[in-house]
């Protein structure tokens, strides 16, 4: 059983498909379904046509990790302050 002929898409078609995701807010799966192409094709085109897309993803990932660490630190500080406030509240009574 053969898969048939390989489909070729113009650069313009690929650019428009990528714009659906990057500029119009479509999910890759939505864009793929509406255009009749595979999700992996759109991911591949996105990587080829938008060389900064991987950098953005890496930058976003790094920022998320930094923010998670900051949230963890702030929660710990808040707990310390709660305990200190409770301690000093007992002292004043």
C-alpha cells in the first residue's frame, strides 16, 4: 500500500498557514484541520519560516523557570513572615 504522490505547497501557502498560528491565534491543530495538512507540516514550516520561533520558545521557557523559582522563594518568605507575625502577636498579649 503506497502513500501516493508527495504534495508540494507554495511558499506563499506555507507563509499563510504559519500566519494563522503566529498572528491570528489559531492552534496548530486548528490550522492544520482547516487547511487539510498535517500538524507536523505546519510545525516544520513554522520552524523554517520563523527562525526566531525556537528562540522565543526557549526564552519563554527560561522566563517561566525563573518565575517559578521566584514564586517559590516568595511563598517561603511569606510563610516566614506569617510565623513571625504570629510569634510577635503572642508576645504582645
